C-alpha cells in the first residue's frame, strides 16, 4: 500500500551507480560473436539498458529464430560473471545514496538485473544500510523501456509516482519513467550523451553520481522535501 507521507528516489544501477555498461557491452559482443553474429560494439552499447529480450530483438531483428536466445543469454551471463569480483561503484554513488537517505527519502534500487547479478551489484555499492528495497528481473513481466520494473519498485517501496524521482543513465530509463510521468534525472556515466538524454525527456543531466551529489540542493531531488 502506498504511503502518501513518504517520498523517495528510484535508482537504476547498471551504468548509473555501478560501472558496468561497457562490461555488458563486451560480454554481449563476445556472446554474439561466439554464435556467429558480428554486431559492432557501438550498436550493442546503445542497446544496453533494455532487457535481454528486447536487446536481442533490437540487434538481431524481431523476426529472427529465437531458439538460440537462451544460449546467447547464458553466454553473456557467464562472460559478465567473470567481472563480478572487480565491479566498482561510480564516483559518488555510495555517498549519493546516503545523502538521499539523510534527507528522509526512501532509497530504492529499480534494476532489472537478474537476482544473482543484483547480489554482486549490492556488494559493489556497499550501502545496504540505506537501501529500502531492491527489484530484480523477476519482478517485471516486461523489460525497459516498458515501465514494469518501476511499477514493481513503487509497489515494493510504498511510494507513488508523484512523490519520487528516477535516476538513470540510458534513454531506455528516461522512456520508462516518462510512461509513468516520473521525472527522470539522466547521468552520462553510462556512455549516453547529455543531449540525447535531455532529448529523451530527462529533466536534468549530470556527469555522474558525484556531480548530482554536488548539485543535490538545487536538483529535482531537493524538491521532494
């Protein structure tokens, strides 16, 4: 049940709080290469942030034979898992989460990563004491840019769309937030440019969590009270 007295911030994780966007890019590139698909890394990078089903549709075409999709996902997951012990938070990520909590805001991780990946991401962030709730791919029927994972995050946290802000790093994050009329702050640390995030509808764009932390008193998050 929504608690109309509480406000909060939803955070995407991959590429927003933890420096993983290019690791996913390389892992998908190699998984696709092993299956005989030569896809330029630039195209893959621009698709990261979608769920794997939509990413493969985007890269290989929606009319393809999907029988091999499971093997492609498994190959990506195995390749990406090799980096888990080396995952690192982006500059200011941990401090930003703590600053939001100190303002009395609920801190919610709205990620569509698989549950086993979420464990590695949370370990890299090392901020569980200020995180109220966390989603995973199991909580959403459809992946971004559909808003399902944000709906799940709202349900779990007791927040409503008019009392929160979403922070993400991709145009898919901005698109998902827009479908629920949630203001989205964009960060360029995932590799998407400032103009593209703003053009997709981000209410403001910063370089990384540290830059947003520095600007927090004047940001959309400050308007939450």
